[in-house]
C-alpha cells in the first residue's frame, strides 16, 4: 500500500470513530423543544365516531399516577405520552417538571423512545421514593411489547434515568408506601386482561408476580378486568370491573378488595378475609351489580376519605358505542359509609372515555372532568368543568367551567399525587375526529389554567395562562 494511502487509512480509522461518537445524541439532545402530546385513534368507528381517539398524552385511567409533587425540591414531576414533532405518530415516554419557586417548566425529557409505536397504552406512570429518586414505569402491551422500569440517576432530578428491568406489565399503577416500599398493581394478558401485583422494598428486588383477580364466568369463561387503585396509611386497595367472556365492550360490575400487609392477605371493605385470585362473579368483593342493569362501567379514579373509607369515581352507560343511544352516561361516586356502600350521581357526559379526577378534603369533595360537550360533540373529551359536593359526596353541583370556546376537545384530567395548589392537575387536548396536534395544560387548585409551551428555546419557560377563574 502506498505511504499516502496508509496515512489516509490510519487517520480515517482513528478520526471516524471520534466523529461517530460526536454524532451520538448527548444527554441534552434527549430533551424535546416543547410539550407535544401523542394523538391516537383506536379505529373502532361507528355512527357517532370512534370508540376513543384524540389527544391521549395523559391516557389511560389505568396508568396511575401520572404526576407527583416533590416537597423537598418544590417541583411537580409529570409523565405523559409525547411525540417527536407536531402531528407525528411516534410515541415518546416523556417526563417534565414544574418549579413551584419560579413558576417555570423545564424542557420535557425522553425517558424511553417507543421506536415507532404510536399507541398510548404504552404511556408511563411515576413514583417518588423516600430518598427522592424518581421512578418511571413504562407500560408494555401484553407479550407483544415489554414494559420497563426506570430510576433517576440522581435524587430530585429528571436529567438522567437508568433502566432497572424489562418485563411483562401493562397499565402500571405504582405506589410508594413510606416505611414499606413499592406496591405495584398491573395487568397481564392471558387471553384476557387479568390483574396482578408485586412489591419491593427498594425497587430493584421484587416479589413474584401474584394474581389478584381472574373471575371465571357462569359458562366457565375467563372474564378479564380493569382496575383503579390507591393507598392509605399502609393499606393498598383496588376497585375493579369485570369483562364478561373477556369482552371489554361489555365491562360491568364493581368490585373492591384491600390489603394491610402488602398483599400477603386480602379483605373486603368490612374486614372479611378473601382468597386471591378472585374467581367468583358473585364474590363477597362485589360492590355493585351493574350487569343485571345492563350497564357498562368505566373506572376513572379512586380516593379515601379522612377515615380511610374507599371512594370510587366512574361512569356508567348503556354500551360501548358513542352517541345518544347509550345515554345517559352518568358520573357516579360510590363510597363506603355507615357500614354500607352508597352511590351518588354527579352529572352526565356525552362519551364513555371522558376522564376526570376526584379530590376529597373532609366533607368537601370535587371532581374535575371534560364533561361538557366540546367542539367535537360525541367525541372523547369536551370542555372541562368542576363539580363540588359539600356533604361528602351525597349532593353535587356544577361550580365552574375551566375551558370554553376551545379548538379541540380536552380529555384525561389527571390529579397530581400529593399535589401542591399551583399545579394541581393536568391534561391534553386534541381533535377526536381527525389527526391533529395535541397540547398539554395544567390548572391550579382555584381553576386557573395554563398551557405548557408547545415550543421552547430555553431550558426553562413560563407557561401561558389560558383563563383566569
């Protein structure tokens, strides 16, 4: 080989790897220049539109929680399904933070790139441990796509995350119980959707996956379930529905179980022991029999009152298809009081997948939800309203509208876990009838709304106020 060719070869072999390294994305490039939510359509369309579609960055109700307040750093961390650029169908599992000292939000950061998946069933959920480490659980989708657990590399920081594990899990509901550790409710696909749980003291070593519910129907059919969960002073609990013969379009009934020993034993609300996994349709865990009424049940949120009594927020309707024929779609709270289950109707919606959140403060309860018909009527979401009860859920009234005259429907209003009043809940918008951009919003405890910046040039930026209630 001539000397000049040898020289060129040596220089190329030394310099090219350095050039290649320099082209790898730096940690700073793992941010996105603005808050852009994922848009999605299920494609299950009938006369009045899609079963669900639109801006689904804060989807689903079975991912819990999506936001949490850090009292040490005075920041709210929140996760959502984002995307690479306006009107892209490429899911990014994102995290952002809001600084309560400055009133500014950070550039959102990619925790995990779903590499071409556009389905927000793979959205993340979030937790914060006692040492200040931030945990993000990225949902999988059955056995087709795995789920992932991530932990921040530093306490109170979203700058870098490390992968802890890859495993089968869908709809992660992850709770940190002070002094006890993590309790994780999730779903596995076994031909139907069945409920499981696991626990860990440190997030790295976990118990074996244990099945919570897998009801067998009267014709020896596997049912399947959806759930919402929460915890209270060391107690973990779940409300869940049943899918007759595994059909999610027939979801019905309401069940409740709780555990005070991190899932070693389970009880009904009145303390009766119950074996898991639950198999019986008419189990002692049954709270409300909606199957006999021909009603579907769509679970939205769960809370406890100040005495540790469980409360479930859900919506009932006549069937899965959008439109007037399955009305009324009633928002309901079901709560344990005076030794029995009680239900109250809050109001109505025009779509099964309108999703809101519940807050409980003594006798004062409130629900914020996109329950008012929006610019795309009969589509998922709408205009956001606040309902309030001053007698612990018995009677309700609409007290204000948070959005009006919107371009797109708002949906999936998500409560911040242990939230501070300045960033109390957040959600996304989008057109449920056609592919659109999707923006993210948050509101304070008084109902003032801000839009998170869709485009950002700097590392931190002030959100834009949308209303002033």
